[in-house]
C-alpha cells in the first residue's frame, strides 16, 4: 500500500517525502480534531470498576 502511494506521488524523492509528511500530519490532525472527539463518548474509559473504599 505504501509503495503504491509513493509511486503515485509527483516529483523526486525530496518532494515525495515532503508531500508524505504533509499528508501524514493532515491525517493526524483530522484524527485528533474530528475522529477521536466523536469516538470518545463511545469508549468505556470512564467506566470505573474499583470503588474508593478503604477495604480494611
């Protein structure tokens, strides 16, 4: 898959590397701004199963 993307990017190796970096940063930005906030309420991270009692 990465080879296919690399072959279809325009320019020489430096241009391709720059475009790849920009595309990677755009994907990370989109994940943190849109996907993760949307999925956060659906994930069970706030389901606490241990109470705050002393247990003695």
